[in-house]
C-alpha cells in the first residue's frame, strides 16, 4: 500500500521508536509500505536489489545451461527447452503490490518479445550454430530488465500498530495532527536557521507526542463518529441518556489530546517568537546594503530625506536591537524546551 501526504497537508505518522534508518525513508512525501500484523518486527525490503541478484542468477544459469546443451551435448531441442523454461525462473523473493498477476503480465510481455527472436531464426539472420542461442539470449535480455524494475526500489514492512494513516481519520482529527506536524516543522526550521537554538531534545518529545496523539485519535475517531450518530438519530431522551457514558468516555479521551496540544502550544510560543525575531533581524540586515543607492538618489533629487539614513551596518541601533531580541527569544525557547521535557516526563 502507498502512504502519501494527504490533500490537506497531513502526513502519515509513524512510531518514533522504529529504527532510525526506516524513519528517514518513511518521512518521504510518498512511501510504499507493506502492513504487517501488530507486534511483528519492522523490516526494510530492498526489493530491487533482491531482484537484481535473483534475476541475474536465473539469467546466468539459463544461458550456461543452454550453451552446454547446444555446444557440449549437441542437443538443440534440450537447449530450446532450457531457454523457454528459464523464463519462469525469475521468481522474486517478495511479490509486488499487484501480486503474482503482475508478475505473469510481465512474463507474457517477455513471451511476445520472443516472437521477434523466432522471426530472426526463420529469416536466417543468425549463424546456424547460434540459431537457438541468440534468440533466447534476446528474449532474456528483455525479460531480465522487466523483472528488475517491476518491483519498488524499497518496501517498508511496518506493523499495523506502529503507524497511523490520516486518510482513515475525520477532518477534525486530521486538523489536530496537521497542527502538531506544523509545530515540528517550525522547530526544525528554527534549528536549521538560528544560531544557538537547540531544538533537538524538544523535537524528540514533539515526535513522541505526535505519535501518541495520532494513536489516540485513531482510537477516538470511529467511536466519536458512532456516538455522534447515536446522538443525532436518538429516538428519545431515554436513548440520549443511555449514550451519555459513551459520550463522557470520548470527551475524556479528547481532553487528554487537548492537554498534550496545550503543552506543545506553550512551548511553541517562544519558538515562534525566536523565528519572528530572526526574520526581523534578517530583514534589517538587508537594508544597509543599498544605502549608497539611496544617498545617490537624494543627491540627484536635490532634496533631503525626512530622517537620517543608516550608513554603518554595525552601528545601526535597530539591527543591534533585533540581534539582542533574537538572543533573548532563543534563550526563552531553550528554557521552554527544558520545561517541555520535564512536563512530559512528569505527567506523561
């Protein structure tokens, strides 16, 4: 199955305790995964490399066997039989998403290609001693690339309990997940842009929180929809009264999700402040670069500006103030990261 970024920007969420090598690939825009039973071991299948090896073995074995039959045993019929049988030796260790049907389709395409080889034999294009070997070689030269590129480059085998597909959630649940994902993206951006900003430990916590929220929402979503349907279709107050415990359970679960989101929001306020301060400093630092152009413009215009123009990059008070603001916001964001880690460890 193919998991990809949802139309509203929501992406699949994976258990952050999965192997790091897998997580790097799973965070791509679109990824091919194979759902495994809950509790099983996650794996990375390098299917194209496997096909390259197994297909190469089939190709080489067929060619050698044909040559032995033809040149050593002088058994042309056996050589033809080996060449045709060899087309069925390309057996993948892992079937593609289309299953055996897709493999048979490509086998059929290889068989059609063989008609060209048989025609070459009929026309006597090849030397008589190669009249059998050459057409079969041509057939397998087509069959082998088909076999290799039929499979995905890599397939991730992920247990069902270690990922959440946002397409299975409602609009409200996806919106909550997207909000957390956007927070992670902003922390990554701040880490990349702002000197002194340390968001690594906070980012680990955010991804853990994203996973917990995604897992909770996946459990809440179907029950919430069911409760809402009961409330909307209730025939009497007695039915509405009977469904109150279920409503209370859903509301309690949602409060847990909101509590986590509230923690993230508290951390993100200084992070967003640091990003804004850095953007302010970045814009101010670009102004002095063209001061000479403005001075020349005034000189040619024959009139004075309304106020003084900045003439020294390091002497500009606004730039210094912006730099100090960045440092202050970074300090606040780093303190907030310590608070977030402590709060998460204490309250879960």
